[in-house]
C-alpha cells in the first residue's frame, strides 16, 4: 500500500514556475565536507536563501557585486538532533568555473548581512558548468569540514553544530564563488520557513519522507513578498 502526502513550505504568496524533479532516493555528489546520507525521516527546521549578486561583500566587508543577472535559490532542511542537513541549490545566470580555497565553492558562512564570516558548511557545487540551471541536491551529516583554516588553526567547520543555525538563522549566509567572482557570484541570508505549515526550530521534530519534487520560485526576494515553496513528499508503507 502506498500513501502520498503533500506538504507546503510557505515563505510568501507567489509560487515560481521552476519545477525540479528529484528521485525518491537522492543522488549524492562526492564531498569530504560531510558524510553523505539518505533523506532522514524527520527535520527540525527549514530555511531558504534567495541569493543575488548585489549582496556579495569581500573579506573586508566592502560591497563586491557578483555576476550581473545571476540568481541563487538555496533550500535547506535540518535535523539538528542527528546533525543532518539536506540541500537543494539552483544557480541561474552564472558563467564560468568555480574557485574557492575551500573544499567546494558553495557554502553557508557564519556571517550577518553585510558582514564577512568564515564558511561553516561546504556543499557540492551545482552542475553542469556551462549549462542552465545548475543544480546540487543531497544530504550530508556532520562532523563537517570546509578545508579552510580559521584563526585558531582549526578547520572552520570543525565542531560546528547545525543547532547554531537554528539559534540564529539571520546570522548565516549562503553563497557560491566562481573564477571571475571569487568574493562571491551570489549571496543571501538564511530565512526560516514553516515546515509542514508549522514554525519549527529549536529541536521541534517534524515527520518527513523522501522528496519527489520541489517547486521553487526563482528571482530576488523582495521585502513585500517572497517566493513560496511547495514540497511534495512520498512515503511508502507495506
């Protein structure tokens, strides 16, 4: 017997036209940034990032615009009790290859809006290069590594817990870096969105199952309206 559940993650009233279909078991790109794992049964919180080139800054905190016309749609689902983060990242209008001193060029940094900060999580870079859209999907579990050495000599992902994101999502930013735009091609702050229509975070568990589709709006997140996200998940029982 098979049952289907439709769950909506809402961040506003506008539903974008882009539709990304995922297989029931997600394919994972190779990365040393964390252990690759399957989609978990539960999440404690969910976040979106609408990344744009005008939000990019350099290591001194000065504005350093990314690629004109580029956009990034990031979606993150967290189970902080198991240290698992699932991600769906889509880049559009991005040209050229990636470049970063980290293990990959696509990250979550611990950084408030307009401020620099170290990478805490490194994700497989969206592909394919030279075609659109570029996408990256999967799940990974800590302990995490970024490949970047902090001021204390340790990797900037060492000891990082996903509960830190849940405690202060606005203090984290998602971005990606390319050969031409090494400071960042796009960047945006994490914004918490409802999970199953209920605000989550701080350890509140919600049931989940393998995703078969994500409907994600593309474009810039405006103050007067965000894109809506609809997650269609299917659970199978016998």
